[in-house]
C-alpha cells in the first residue's frame, strides 16, 4: 500500500475532490477531522493546550474555544509553532493507526487529506504522490471573502490565516497531479477519475508489501532463533 497526499488552498474545493475519491471507493484519512478529535474534552491534546495556553482558550464547559485559540496563534508565529508541537504528534499517531488498519484490509493506496501538507512537511517523506486542487477564481480576494463568511472572521483575522499558508502556485509546482476545480462538478469528476485510474493501476503497493513482509519474515525468523537458543 502507498500513500497519496491531497491538499489545496482556501476555497479551492479540496473537500469536493476528497468526496469524489471516497465515492470511487478510495479510503480518505481527513487530517482536519482528526485534528478536532485530538483536542476533544478529556483528550491528552486538550490537556496540553490548557497547560500551555491557559483557561482563556476554553469554553465554560471545558471544550476548546477554537476562535480564541485561532486569534492567538495566527497573530504569533511562536504560539502557532507551540500549538503545532502539541497537536501534530497526536494527529500523526492517529494517521499512522488509520493507515495500518487500511493496510491490513488490503487497500492498494490511501489518500491523506492534509490542508497544511507542505506547511507542516511532516508527512511529505511518506507520500508516493501528491494531488493539489486549484481553482482559477480562488485569488486572494475570493479566498478572503469565503473565509470571512465561512468562519465569521474579521478581514484582518482572515488575512492572517491566508498569509500563514504557502501560495497555491507554489503548491502546484510540487504536485504530482493537479485538479482544476474552476469548471463544473462533472469536469472535476472526470479529472479525479483519470487520477484514480492511474493510482489504481500503479504497482507501487506490491513493492511496499514485499518490503514489509520481508521485514516481518526476518523478525519472525530472528524471534524463532532466540526462542530456540533459550530452550537449548
């Protein structure tokens, strides 16, 4: 099994591509969903955030106040890195666990939906291919308007979030596949189907399985030898 990264810019329609891949039967691991899970009440992630950022970033019921935390981290790079150091390891562990489960189920590849794929860089060494979703009308003004409406942010807060990300043009230069989401949903679906067919026909998963099973075989042989020597 091999891993494929999926990313894009704000308001480019990455979620649309993710849904289309899911409809084709591709397992998609959504980093945003996991990021919410690792800071749920009672989680280790939330306990660490409370310790490092204080009670101001919590609601009265003890849940995370995302708006308050967002105001802090998008105004201070040091604070954002601190938050990343808390949440990224927890997110990474869950991604690894989900990936192993899909591997055991026999899937040939898994798509990792990672909004900050290039910005964090943590998963890049493990990816075989990368899909970037672009949209011609996703210029900075369009992104700004959509982000303000979606997250109920001020213009200043929205600009800070946009500027914290790598430019879409730069992301496209690092992509294996680019999906242009400027047209109709059918046009996007055709592009995604072409990528899906290419990924499905790849034999990369065979190489990876051979390597993994080879390592497991060596481990089992070594363990058997150790047990045999102890029984002598």
